[in-house]
């Protein structure tokens, strides 16, 4: 693709600033920009003009419908399509799209999870235009649809989606960050923004094989499957040459993403066979979040065009690398000054160190909440399973920065007044970006030069939740720091003692070593860091008094909204495990068991026949013994799961008890069945095995 072509394609399906500037009267454009940049209220008159321009633009591109596009609490995106047609006087068809229809929608939303926030008698949810995220045209075989990114709330204004709290958290962080900037003499900056680049990992498998695996179809992961002779031992897949089919998929994906303005940048093979990654160029977090949703949706859709299925599950294959989403996060001013960039002047350095310490204290104070923000049923097979990252939240800073903090703590590095500005005495700071070369890949929260990389985030989930938590807890840390420093009589002295206090109190969260090692688990325990190895327990952090306090203080979630989310998360966990259990039962009873019996039967006949022919048959007898024993064990384990599934109904209505039962009984049982089924797979002849194996699946494309 030539440069010209690329530029022509990029954003061609987005009602972006360039299009608005072209199509809107100057005055209207200026008003809308004010709303986008400063959050000023949008007048109905402006909305009317914008809606009309948007409609004309969409129709010129061939769109016939529009939809409010929102992100309900099920983690997906939702849409309800309306056409632009209306009936004019005399009954002739005209096209219409009013300002009101642009700004507000009322989808009947009774089927979206609300955790009791929206009583069924008031089943309506309201969608409201988020004009900071551009409208775009979604393309599929039926044509183009104008998608208007919206927030989704109930009649009382309770957030029923993921976007609203994220937007609120950015506001909160911005307000508190500006207080920090003021302390260092910045009198102009009115708001800061959060930048985010979410690297998306995924697997591709052949669709024909996928269809033959009920577990992949119903649960998105393999519930059974013996490890093949070769997976990722040779490291030959990581960054390896792309296969034709995968490469064609990636090309189509890139083009589709570019059209809707998603800045897809890097693509490569990941560690496990059939695993890949896409990294976009970072954007404002709210837009990055919308774009990540679009990316996941397009990955699934486009894989299908190539006879493949895209698996976004965190652990589609046991024993192989799982998938995550590396959430790169930083804070910057509208002029592009990154607060996580070590500065060039001593004063900038002091500000950088303060921001850094604020983040360290936030992560340590709310480690359980941070952990919870990345929890889901799938991630339980990833976090803490001696694979990318452990379930213990810690921060990687690198040796250089850690040393500087140690010096500040011990007071070795005196702050001095130096020509009127504050001198941290740390002359080496500007070189810190070098640090990004000595990366630590095992840390869940790693500083990489000018951003933090939160690596626990699950591959299938929206990034809204984790970023909402990060923004809010850092806002709170900024707020506490500003409260103290704004009152200080001697700013420099107070700043120094504050930094040293924070470091003393929170340095336990800093860990630069190997996060996968067993020693770290021991060490973390000694340091008093929480190690919560399952999502059910971790969710409790959402309703812990300290979390409620912080979220309410910064107007991100009300207690009611938090309790609703807690309930929804537990319920979702229970449902996922329930589906897994039923799928497993179906597969074992209708596929694995009959196949194993057929194999046993054939082996038994062979033994009889061969014996009759007067030959020794010891090895076959041994095989038969193993298979029949395996069948017996499998039956026992399946029986246990069947009983447990029946029992789960007992806990209906009690979300916590239900989820705990699912975790303790169903998941344990699932693992046990898997063990016996996988053993059988290694004995039963390949011709008899009723489903594609791991070898088939991971080398299928
Ligand atoms: P990696 O080695 O992890 O691939 P990269 O430098 O390639 O690191 O960046 C990974 C992701 O981080 C990309 O999506 C990139 O756009 C994003 N990123 C880079 N700088 C920032 C920043 N200042 N804030 C947020 N995200 C960023
Ligand atoms: Mg990364």
C-alpha cells in the first residue's frame, strides 16, 4: 500500500475533526470543540446541526442506519439499529436524524446485566453521546452503519456501562493532577489526560476444527487436551515468520482498523504456537478503550473471512502461554508533556519523583483492588500459574530508579535550593529512558521509561475497568499529597520528607526480581503483600470499605454502583463455570467415554483373536488395563461433577456462596476430569479420539 493509499484509507470511516471542520459551520464547530476539549455543555441547536452533518456524511458513504454504540456490563459492545428514514408530508420517504436522536437514546435494556440497579419496571436504559470519541461507520456484509459512541445509564443516572465510570475517573485524575502541577508552578494547565496503549494477544485456530470442539464453541477454551510433543519449547514461534493465512488475516484486519481510525501499529507472533499480538499506537484512554473493543470485534469477524476463529480467552490451551492485554498507561498535559517522563530540569525531576511516588503509594494501598480489576474466570488460569504475571501485585522500577528512591529515603540525596529551583541532586535522571531496555517481563506493573505497563489485564476483557481503578487510586494519592503540600510552609522541606515517608512506607511493593519464581511468593508474604490466586476472592476488594470510600470521594462509583458490579462479576463467574461444567459433562458422556469404550472393545477383541492365533499379547493387555482403569476413574470424576452441578442450585440467590461453590466444587472437579481424560487421550488410538487434539488445533493454520 502506498503512502497515499494508506492516508486515504486511514480514518476514512470516521466522522473526525477534519470532517467536522469541513462540514460544520465555523461557529458550530467551535462550540462542539469546546464540548469535546473542555466538557462544556452541548446546546440542542449545535447538536441539531452536527446530527444533520453526520447523517449526510454517513449517507454519502452508503449508510442507511445508525446506532448508539455502548458498552454494557457484560463486557461486550451493544447496538440497536435505527434507519435514517422518516415519512415526510404526503407519505414520501425522507431521511432524518435529529440532534435529540444523536444526543440521547432509550434502548430497552432489561436484558443487560445491571446488578439490580435498574428495576424491571423501569427497564429503559439511556444512552448519551460521548462526543470525545468520534462517530464511525461500521462495515459488514450488510453495508455500513453509523455508530455513535455513547455512555449508558439508568433513569436515576446510575452507570450501567463501563464507559461512564472511566470518563468519571479521568475527570477525577485530571482534577487532582492539576493540583500537583500547580504546586510546581504550572498556572496554565487546566486538565490532564490519560494515555493508553493496549497490546492485544489472541489465538487463531482453524474454524473447521473449532466447530468439532464443543468446549471451544461454548466456553472459548479447551476443557481437555493432552499436551502435544512440541509446543513452545524451541521459542520458534515468537516473532517467527507469519504464515500466509495469518498474514492475510492481519492485512485485512489492519485495513479495517485503519478505516475506523484505530491506529494499529505492530503485529507479530507471540510465544505460543497459534498465538499473536496486535499493538496500537497509544491514545486517550477513553478512545483507546473504544478502539480496543472495536479491535476485538473485528478480530473475530475477520478471522471468519479466512476460515479461522479468533480466541480471545485468557487460557485457551492448558500448558501453553495464555493471553493478556498489556495496558500501557501514562498521564500527560494537553500539550503532550508526559508526567511520567523524567524531566530535564531539577524541578521537573522533583515533580516526576512525586508523581512516581504517588503511583507507588496508590498501587500499594490498593493492591487488592488493582488485582481485582484484572480478575475474571479465565485469568484465574493465568495469574499466579507461574506464567505471565503472578497474582501478587508489585512494581518494577529498574535498578537505577530504585537506587535513587533508596537515596531519597535515607536522605543521602539532599534536596537543595539551586538558583531558585528545587534540585533533587539526581543528575542522572534524564537518562532514565535507557531503563526501558533492561525490561523485566515478569512484573505485573512495570515502569518502562515514561509509562507503566499493567500486564495482568485479561485478554478478553474491556480495559475500562482496570483503567478506571488506576485513574481513581492515583487521583486519591495525588489528592492526599496535594492536601499536605498545599499547606506546607517550607515546600521543599515538606516535599522531601513526604517523598521519604512514602518510600519508607511503600517500598515493599517494589520488586525488580523474577516474578515467576517461588522465592518471590515467599518474599512477598514476608513483605505482607496480598497474594489472591482466584477471582472470586479478589472481587471482594470492590466492596471493601476503603475502595468504596475512594470511589465515592472522587465520584467514580457510588456504593450502589460498586455493589451492583460486585454482584454482576460474581454472577458472571458462576455462569461461566456452570457452562464449563455442562460442556464437560456433555463431552465426556457423549464423546470421550464412548470413544474410549470403543477403543477398549476393539483392544479386547484383538487380544482374544491374537491369543487364539497362539501369540503373546502382554502389551495389549496392559493397554486394555490402562484404558479400563482410566474409564473407571473418568466415570467416577464425572459422577462427582454431575452431583455438584445438581447441588449448585441450592445456593441460588446468594451470589457469593454460588461463586465460591463453583470455584471449590465445580472447578476442582473439572480439573480432575481433565486429568483422567487427558491420560486416556494418550492411550486411546488417534483414530478413535472424537475431537481434534492440541496438535491438530495449534498447528491448524
Ligand atoms: P513493548 O516493548 O511492550 O512492545 P512499546 O514501546 O512498543 O513497548 O509500546 C507498547 C505499547 O505502549 C504501544 O501500544 C504504545 O503505543 C504504548 N505506549 C508508548 N508510549 C506510551 C505512553 N507514554 N503512554 C501510554 N502508552 C504508551
Ligand atoms: Mg508490552
